[in-house]
């Protein structure tokens, strides 16, 4: 089937590089005389849009051209905006659809049929979805329902299955390194212990790779550390450092024996609640047990803001073009990926499998609570396999 109109959306948390994907898809499409329709605010744009209402249509539907995407790759975030909407588990039905019949999914509404209806009304032949495992989980469902859909993985956690790299990861690590190196001077000046929290609900890649580049201790969700040993190692670092300070970085989902990550607030559309600061918890324990002064620093949202670095600009452009080429070739149910260090197309991951996680046996030193720096010969560039 010939492709005349492509839809594109971004879902979940923003990361640097999203606009590069949008631009590359738009430019490649214009070269082939294919229209591109931007769906604003993620999946919400296909559940909440009232195509008969000009105001609603303007809020959610944004035709993309070379002119309105010309310079967008230089800035972070997403020009299409985003949301954490799950069409198969909606808390409420939009007011203009009140009275319409939708299947129940537990205590939520399944509005998949409305998404299909709007795609048909918009005459969208295929959809490109840029997102993490949550956003891509509904893309997988659309593929099963017969929609031509291709994904592009993005998340600063780098935890989407089927790919060794997700857009936003490199910039997040670059920002984390910069933040820690800047704050190192303050921690050193006051001879304190600096405890840094980064994102990583289920996977510890962001903390692990930050520790790799800054040569500090780290705690990841995949391994439950012994708190006494962790504090002993950190205190040893402090004693052995001529400037009498120490640093440690933790994933938001990090845990130790006797402590489980604390959550608060209402679950989002995919069942996730916000995590209480594990950095504050560890800093408190260090202070209580040793009497040392600590500084807890939350780096989470700062790592996903601002412009993308070189790697994210490059990978975003390539992955966007790969997604477009797959659509034109009539392929569906795939996502752009990096496999064995090479660009590839992989199946959109099965949401039942959950996040891709750090292989503790080969990547994390459970004695030293550091990355495993050894035995990297022959590994892909990002030291892990999809």
C-alpha cells in the first residue's frame, strides 16, 4: 500500500533529541511528497481530539513541514509536546464523548477504538511513535490491531528492550558528569559526602555509566547492597582522598538490605508512582551512623533538559530516517535500534517483559559497588547487548 500521510507523536518524558527525529522524518517525507501530521501531547492527541471542533483540532493536530521544523533540532524537549496517556487504561472519557460505549479495563476505559477511528478520519496511513517502553507498549497493541506503526526508542534510562541505545541517554550521562564535577568543588571544600540521585526506576544504566565516567561508587536497582558495607566503602574513599571527601551516585530505584524504595502520589497512566529521594535516605543514614556531613543532590530532571549532545543528535537523525524508510517499505511492528553496535530494526518489545536491566554479573562489581571496568574486549560501543 502506498503511503500518502504519516502521523508522528512523542509520548512519556521528554529527552534531548526528540526534535531531531521529528525533523528527519519530516524532511525525508517531504522529499517523497508524503504529508506528515504531528499528533500533539502524545497518545492524548488521539484520545481527546474532537476533529469536528476547530479549536480541538488546532490543539492536537499539527501538520509538519520543512519550514516549521527547520531549526528544531537545536533545542531539547519536543515541539509536539508530550503526555503520559495510556489509551487502553483511561481514567475518564473526554466530555464530548460522554455516553459513548468503551470497553472496561478494570476500573479504566479502553479507548483503543477511538484511536483507530481518529487515525482513519485523519487518513493517516502509518504512525511513527517516539517513546520509552510505556509509550511503545500501546504502539505494540496498535500493530496487533492492524495499524502500520514503527517505533523510535527514547529514554534517559536506556532500558528499552531490543536496543543497546535509546535517544536521550548520552546527553543524560554528559549532564550528570558535568553536574557532579561542578558540585565536587563544594563537597570537597566542606569535606562532606556527596550523594547524587539520577533517574532509573527499574534499571541502573544511568547511575552505572555516570559512575563509570566519574570513578565513584554507585547503587543500582538490580542489586541490593549491604548498607554497612556501602558506608564503609564510602568512608574509606573519604579517608584516602587527600581533600577528605567522597561521592556516590544512586538510581532512583536503588535499594539496600532493610530498605525498599518509597513511592508517593497517584499512579500515572502506566501504574508508576513517583519515587521518594533515595539520596536523602542514604545521606541521612550516613550522617546518623558516622556523624559525617552530607549533601544530597537530585539530578533527575536536569539531565533530560536542554539541547542534545553530538551522539543524541546523530542517533536521533539516523533512527528517524530508519523509521521513515521502514514505513515506506510497508513494514510494521518494528522500532529503530542499535544491536551489536550497529543500527538495526528490532521488533517493538513485548510490554510483558518489562524494562531491560543491567546484567549484574558482567557490568557491576558487587564487592566494590562500582562498575565492572574489566573484560570489555569485543563488546559494542555502549558495553551492553540488546
